[in-house]
C-alpha cells in the first residue's frame, strides 16, 4: 500500500499510467521554467523568472523553499550532480553556477563559469560518471566542463544555430544535442567526444516564406532505458513567427539506424512544443506541452503507437522530472495571476501581477483509498 | 472633392526651386526668408517604419531589468549617460543621442484590426468620415517633394499595387503606391516593341475611356487607376532608383540582408530621390508566443537598419529635413503569458523619432518602476500626429481639411504637440 514519505513512495506500487493522479502541488508566485527532483528524491529544485534557485524539502508538510541568489537574469537550466550534493544552474546571460545545496543556509556558489555562452545557456547535463558538466545554448557550441571546478574540457562544434537540448545514452557513451534547425548531433564520449553522426529532425523546425525568424527546434531529447530509442520533442508546422503556434510532435528515432520509427502526437488541443520528455521504466514516454491561455496536457505514449496511451489535462508546462522511485513525475506548470490578456486600460491597475507557477507532482499509480492511506 | 484650407497655389516647383538654388552655396542668405521657409517646408520628408503586430518595449527601448516584468535580456548603456536600451539594440544604443524615444505612449486600442487604422489615422474625433492614413495626409498637405515622383510610397513584404484605401476621404489620388518587397512595380519597363509614340497614344486612349466612364459612374476607382498609371509613368522615368547594382555592398551589410534591412535601404534611396513620404512595413511582430526567442531574432532586424538610416541621413545632412518614426499599433504586455509571450499593451509603450525638428537625445516619459503604467503625462497618437505635423511645418490647428463642405481637423482636436521631443 503506497504512501508518500519525504518524497519517496514507500511500498512501491505497480506503475499504472491510466490511474495517474496529481498527488501534490508546490506553489510559487513567479513563473518557473525548470524543475528537477534531487537524486535522492527528497528535494525539488526549481528556477525561472525571479532569478533565484529554489529548493523545496519534500519531507516538510508546508514546504517553504530555501533560495540561492547569484543569477542576475532568468535561470534557464538546472541539473543535479548524480552523486555529489551539487546543483548546477545556468542563465540567459551565459553564466553557470555550481551550488553546494546540502547546507542549512544557502551560501555563495562553489564556483562559476562567467562566459559559458554568448547569451542563453539553454541546456545542462551531467554525464553518468559525474565527471563532466555539459552546456549548450545560443552560440551553437556544446561545451564540456569539469564538475569539480568548472574547468573547460572541450568544445563540440558543428551545430549551425542555437542548441536547445542535450541527452546522454544509457550506457554513458554517447551525447546528443538538438538545435533550432532540427539537427541532432551525436558525440562519442568514449572516443574523446568526437562527432559521430547527425540525425534529421528538421520536421521540428519551420521557416515559412514570410517568417522573420526560424521557429521551433529540437526542444527536448530523451533515451529509452534500453538505449534503443531516442525521442526528440518540439512542434512541427508552425504557422507564424508571431504566435508561434504549431503541432506538438515527438519523433521516435531508432537509435541503431538513426531513422524515425514513429511520429507521436497528442490527443487534445495544444499549440506549443514539448519542452521536456521522460521515459518511464516500462518504456512509456511522457511529455508535456504549452498552450496559450488554456489548459494543456500531460501525455503518455507507447512509442510504437502514434496515438497516446493516456493523457491528463494540465496547465501548460515547461519541464518534467522523473523521481528516482520511478513512480512520480514533477511538472513545472504555469498558473495565471489573473492579469493576462490584451490591453488593461487600467482595469488591473491596482492589482496587476505577474503570472505564477505550480510544481505538480503526478503519482503514476492508482490513488490509494482512504483505508490504504491510514495503514500506509 | 476635398482640399486643405491652405492650398498649394504657392507651392514651388522642383525646377523653380533648383533654379533658385543654382549657383548658391546655401539658400539661407540668398533667398527671401519667406521663400526660404517654403523651400525648407517643401523638403520635409517622412520615413515611417511600421512594425506590425507590436514590438515589445521591454525588449527594445525600455528594458527595465529590475522590473518584475523584465525579460531575460541585458540592458546596455546608450550614447546618453544614464539611458539604457535592451541589449538587442546595440546599434540604436550608439545613436541614442541622435534620436528621441517616447516611453509613455498611452493609446486606447488593444486590437490589431481597429488599432492599425486608428493609429495610422491619428485617432481623430469621429466625424463620420474615413480619415486618411498619415502618408496620404502628408501627401495631401505637403504635395510631392519631387514632382517627378509619387508623394507616398509604401514598401511592404508581399505584393505591391496602388492602395487607394489609405487616402480615405481625400480621394484615391492620395493613396499609397505599394512596392512589393521594395521592388519596382512590375512592367515598369516599356517593352521594346512599343515605341514611345505608341505608348503615349495608348495612354491618351486610356484616359479618354476613363473620362467617359467617370461621367456616368463613381469616380474613386477610376481615379485610383489613373493615379497608378501616372505613378507608373513617373517611375518608368526613374528606373535608376531601383537599380540594386548601384548599391554599395557595404550599405547592404550595414542595413542587413533580411527584408526589413533591404526595405529600409530602399527607403533611403527613395528619400534621396525626393519621395515625400515612405512607409516601410514589417509584419509578424505580434509575439504572443515565444516572445523572447522571437525578440532575440526580430529586434536586431530593426535595430541595425534604423541606426544605419539615421546615421546616413545625419551624415548627408538630410536628417535636418527627414523625419524618421519607428512604431507599432501598441506595445506588449508586462505580464508574460503561458506561451512565454507578451500580449497587446496600449497602456504604456515606446516609440522612436528622429530628425526634422525632433530633439536629439530626448528620452521622454515617466513610467511606474515596473514599466506597466505611465506616470504623469501619457501621450496618445493624436499627440504624436500634432507633433509630426508641427515638425513638418503644418500647423495642426490652423490647417484643416475641407470635405464636402465640412471643415475637418487634421489631428485630434484635444491633443497637442509633444513639446519635450521638439526643438
């Protein structure tokens, strides 16, 4: 009989996607764009517009986050070290900070990389062995750093426009990076990070004849645990570079051949990209999209089927994290502050506030009955 | 037919003007003061750069990095101490001392479909008539700066043509000659198989047919056709304006090879040739979705050619007489929506002006700390129209249109020029 204790699900229940339910919410008064469970599953780190790195202790009934303060602009990426108590965060000004997060009081960063990118560091990743921090962003160069001190290790060049997403293969041997133009590049970690091949995800990029800019890109990447499938998320067929509405799409690549096996869609309405994808232990893929001024959905697929296995209505979300117990998903979701829409004409003047966030934790098993909760 | 209360009987022909100027180092000391003023007035020109959909003030002229509504971009120093623009406008930041920025525009319409015409007509008091867009109004009130060229040319993406609707009640002849993608109207070149004499005969026949048709039916469309033919004839004589081979490759680089860069460079050529009013449109600035990724790509597309144009006009001396305006129908919301976009915000937004009696380096308008609201005086588009007409030498209160016997103000009766940006 499952119960939540300090973020862990004890008495690990069977995975049951169709019975998934929202088990907890952490609310925040500003928009958060990144959220991750810590490797021990007891903490949630999240960040976004307010420039602070927030850390919630899930063991607390009324969790008030402790906040780390160094960034001077929106935080665009964060990732935990898999074994050390280190958290890496990056921002739109190209700065990376390394934090000792297991402290009573938030202190100064352990180290920083002041010019990790020309502008926005859009993705961070730590290799499985914990030795390397990988960053990518606007300058189209994938950069490898030491997690010990932020020392540069190497730079991976080949992308022709900004890089949105990174993933490492389950065996730890290959890094993939996805860019605005729909190019996914494979780098051989085991062979000095040499370039290996390019996968074609151009479907996720649109540049209409009358567009002023490229739209879309490979916004998310995820490997299935068996290493045989790489999923690339984004949207296709953007209609303009203004609203940027498109069709949320996931391309499921056969990793051995580099060929797209399937193009996955969503059930309900949504017009934004998949910014995050996660594979569950049974091979189910889960993704979340954005939409303008409406609800979006959390979607589950078996990747050999185009139509989703299941979906849950949820506010637009920008990030997903899978708890180490494999039974909980964390989504960084949007919440309206009540001041949205065109033109205020002073109707909001006394109470015009930014939009907010909720970090939603979805339990991926049947909701326990009242009796089960008591005995759990 | 309508006519302004101050008709152009006294207007100077280009030849007469050039004749008067011939052999002089400058006209200030040699011409009668009244005539000199007239010459200056005749030389006034306008370049309106219209960013359709609405550029975000936070990602351009008014970044406010400490605002709770700020985007992620840096603010950078400009050439005016203490004044900052978004890092997406590095070139404009360098010429801030040559331009004015109004950061307290407060207009009324949050919709595109009604907001665009309302803004380009100056949102006058509703008197039951279709007011002209600014370009048509200036074409009417000042006439052609160079009688050999159309007074109002509109450079836009997509197709061109003669857009008579912009003239409103003024009549089709004050409409805009639109150049699709900034290119010369198609069929501008007379085919070799048709001699000049035959061509003249064809035009005479067409005119005769039009006059006969007009005698029995509504005249607006015929006027439009007639005007478009005349403009085409004018441009056929000035094919050199469209000869891209004459462009300096360095200029192409300075303005940018994207459509807006090419179109503003074309606008410079048209202004140099003597077109009175050039409008340059760029579409798809309505960034409800992915505003920050899009602004990162779009704002530099206006920053670079705008700064290049102002610099070029300044260096050639033309900035004294050419008014450059960069604006949209509104700004964008402080609040960031669920698609990381900004919606429409007429309540407090920014635009830029340069040249022709506009102060250099004036940053006008106070806002709340977060940039959401105007504090103190906000300016409506009627105020902007009073300002534009005034610096063009058209008195906005003493000058009126007359339409079907009705006297019509050229700008909103209750508005006034924005003194803070005027010399």
